[in-house]
């Protein structure tokens, strides 16, 4: 009797195992069918219920990954990002997370939500062209916020000291960039030191120019109606330069003459509302004490160029200008002139 009972129990257990196997096999086929039909969420649930049966665990991840890709392809980037993030490092899920952020930010950029776009692009700074997108968004945001300032800057030029009495810089603006050019003066005249362009931004009080080394050049400004003024006593328009050079200027310098002896010369110039007069005197080589040679007067009209003057006056290309200690100053070659009060004339020099 006991043997019959044991045999019956064994048969029941075997039958249960067989039936269970048949049941899981059927469920596995159903799950695979769901997967093949694109029912990834439902298939994932079914494979989860199957536990360790066959490759069910692998199929759970595959289904979840494909479900996330479906959301991505449908443009549902927030939902797709969450789904990919939950997958960790499975396949290229991490890349898809960044791709979701990138596409979301790009949509915000196109919609004009520049601050929102910048915030997301800055979270993926090395992904694709995020840096370029950040610059583009910042530019659009700047135009949106500071259009009148940019309009006032566009096409305008200012001059400022380049770091010494004999170096002059020029800065000009477009909507896209700032250009800084430079000239320098020495005993041979004026030299063009070239120019470079730089990105810039503006806020309520200042212009920030990003230099080649990553440092920032800060220029305070004030906007009055349609007119903009850069930092007082540092940045001058060409009109302000012309106003500043009006009047008499004089300089005396020493040099070695052809005989190797010390000699001196004196130069005087007078700017008067578009007209210019200059004269000079040089100690006479081998002459009596106090004797000198007088040259001039030379006359002409003038306009200003970058650092110098355009004029038909003889030796006019020997005269330059700069901003020194917050004021406009005239130079003869590389020598800084002092304000003066008259043209000495042929008999007015002292050597």
C-alpha cells in the first residue's frame, strides 16, 4: 500500500514539473511574440514573470531598451531619458541619455527659450556641438535682452592706449564679434601690428570680451537713447580724438648728428578745425652757439586715420596721436608732445 502511494506521488510530481515546463514554454513564446510585434513593455513584464527561464532575464533588458528607443523615436525625450537612465550602462543607453538632453535643448533653442536651452547644453558640454549651441543661445539671448546696446555698438569704433605711449589700439564691433587692431610708433614712423577678432557679451553695465588666452577684457558703458559711451577717459571716438588734438603742440628731442655729436631739434604743430600748420628747427651742425636751421611753415588740411593724419602737408606722416593718462596727446614719431601756445616762427627758437 505504501509503495503504491509513493509511486503515485512521484507520478504527480513528474506531471507537475512537465506541466510547469509546458506552461513556461508557452508563456515564453507569448513573450517573444509580443517582443516581435513591438509590444516591448508587455513583453518585458512577461519575461520578468518567467524569472530564469531560458534567456528571459536578458530579454527583459532588451525589451526595456527597445521600449526606450521607441519613446526616443517618437520624440518623447523626457520619458525616453528616464527609461534609458534606468538601464544604466546597458548597450549605449548612456549616450541616449545625452542625446535626449541634446534634442530637448535644441527644441528649446528653436522655440526661443534660450535660458532653458543653455542650462541643458551646459549639462552636456562635450556632447556633439553643445559648445557651439551654447554660444548661439547666448548670442540670441543677448540680442533679446540687449538689442539696443548691440545696435548702438554695431559699426562703431573707439581708440584706446595699447599699454605704452607708443602703442595705440582700436576696437570696433559688429553683431557677431569685436575686432581689436593695433599700431605702434618708433623713430621710423607708424607700424601696423595687425588685428584679431574676439567673442563678446554684454550685460546691464559692461561689455565682456573673451581674449585669446581665455581672460576677459571688461569695458563699462552707458547707454543714452541711441548713443553709447564706453568708459570715460579711456575709450575715445575719432571725433573725440580730433577735439583733443586741437591747438598747439611742441616737442624737443636730442639725437646724434652725422658727425656723431649730440644735437637737438624742436617741432611744433597747430591743429585748427581741419587745418594744420607745422614747423621745426634743428641746431646747426658746426654752427655758432645758438645757431639753428628753421624749416617751415608747412600747411595743409587734414583728417584723422588710425593713429595719424591724412594730409598734403609736407612731413605730415611724421605726426601721430595716442591716449595718455586719460587725455589725447600728439606725438612726433615716438616722442610725446606737450601742449603749447604758439608757433615760435623763424626767429623764435632757442638752441
